[in-house]
C-alpha cells in the first residue's frame, strides 16, 4: 500500500498551477499542505490561507514529508532542496540548472540521509527519459544520446524554416506564447539544453560534469542565409545537445545547432515539441517524442515523480557506481559549418581540414574539421563576430571523431 504524501510546494507559476490542475482530477493518496510563493500580492486561483512567503513553514513542518520545488532561482532552489533532503523529506524538483550545477552534492545528500530526489520534470517536459535511462538502460551500453531538449529554440527554428519568419519575429511570438522568457538567453543560447544534457548524461554514463566545461553555442546568430543553405541541401537546422561515448574510457558532451536530414527522427520534430534519440549497443536506436514545455506536460512529469515517492522510489545512479567509469573530454574532432565575416576568426579556429569554402557578397562560410576545444577557446570571438556555427556531419559524410590517440571514429 502506498504511503500518504503531505506536500509542501515551492512555486505556483505555470508548472505549479499545471501540477495542481492535474492533481485535483486524481484520487491519489496525497495532499498539498502549503505552497510557498514569492509575491503575496499576485492574484491566485486558490484560497489565500494555503500560501506562505516563509519557506520555514514548509521546511520546519514535521507533518510535511515531501517537498516539490518549482522555482526559478538556482541558489534558493539548492538551499530549499538540500535542507529538505537533510531533514528527512523527499524532494521532487524541476530546476534543471540547479540540479546540473549541484548534482554531486545532491547525490551525496541523498546517500547521507537516505532521502530521495527525483527530477523527471527537469529534462524534456513530458518525456520520461530519466526514468528510462535509470531503469530500462541500466545495463545497456549507450553509444549516444541526442535530441531537441528545448522547445523555445525549436519553435523559433520551425517558424524560420517553415514559415520564413525572421529570427526576431519568431522570438517575439515565442515570448508572447510563454515559450521563451523576456531574456531568452537561457533558451536560445543553449544553456537550458546543456543543463538537461548534463543531467541525462549522469544517468546514461555515470559522469557528473561541471556545466562550465561543456560547450554550448546557440541559435542567436542564425541568419536567413543559413536557413536558405539548409533548404538547398534539403536539411533542417535544429539545436541539438549531444552526449557520445568515444571509447570505453571517454565521453564527450556539447550543444550546437545541427544540420539534420529527413532520415533522422529529429527532422520532423517541430515547434515546442522535444525529441530524444538514444543509440544503444543492443536495443539499437530508440526515439522519445513529446511536449517539452508547458504547465500540464511538465506537471505530468512532476506528478509521476510524486507518485513514485509513494512507493519509496529512489535513483540508484548505477552507472556512477560502476568500476569502469568514463571520463569527460573536449579533446575531440567535429565537423562544423561556420558562417562568418572576419577571416581572422577562421584562422583562430585552426581548422584541421576544410571540406568546402564559399564566398558570395556578404555570405561567407567554411565547412571543415575542428577540435572541439578550439570552439570553446574562441566562443566569445564567435559571439562578438555574430558568426553562426552548426554541427555539420550531414554535410561532410563524416561523423564525430574521437581524438586521434583513441583510434575511434563513430
């Protein structure tokens, strides 16, 4: 029989409201006792007495055995979650930046206090990828995980490619619909996708990586020329996070726009939808598809975690405990498309091999092989030059290659 969950909820925004909407339609053995909010003046859909601005009303309440954290403040979220875990309360969180940034500490707290932290809602909305990586693929060798992890950037790319909207107009529409924030950097800059990738990689490969070490280049510098080039090649541009095992010792992670062709699952993932492709040694290729944002899709993932806690479910982090653990590296070669203005940028990136160069008026690009670390070293220069970078394996016929001494090409 499941145990009764008395819930303290932090945050009552889009996801918090969505979660409440779903819970009230179910006959579950749980109750939301108190909701902590930041702005007491904002009009709410529930009676005022259920709300509080004092986090201690939840964290110090011995009757509350479960904390659900849905706020948009990384440091405050970590304090709430760590205090809850330390005091014997189980936690469900959807704060991807907080989890990715403090994952080592959060794992240690769970082990130390015997509590459980679940976070399916932090990665790809309604798609149950974390539970699948943790359970279904627990004994599987995974070659790669990639996909579309951010609905806001995908919405903008779809609007540009399918409807010929310019970047600024598409971004404004995404903001008006609530898909993108007033400051969209987290989404269009690839940060949101990076945090989600780091969380997924912890369960897929057992690696816990500092987000600062992982390259993320977004779509802010996308131009009509880039979209037109993709159309001519019968390709689409998607913002794709990639986690790839290079050999039995090394794994790499990065987030880049990517040219995808019509044979790839991601080709048909449009607007606010997400898609995750898992390439496994034995299960082969599998694809997960669903809405990656919004109150009800994300709320459904949060509720799934809450329901699992009724039966004392915990992540075991099995691959992190394995003896043959992997190490993260940026010393890998990738094929990229670089649209640029300044020749000095091409020189600074030190392409190891150039497949194609093109000059026509103000439109210049180069396609070639480069060490991933060179992109990291020149990331600010790429941003300053308004250059657009995309992973271009579909344009060269050559996929991601490991550093030469590994003798691995995948």
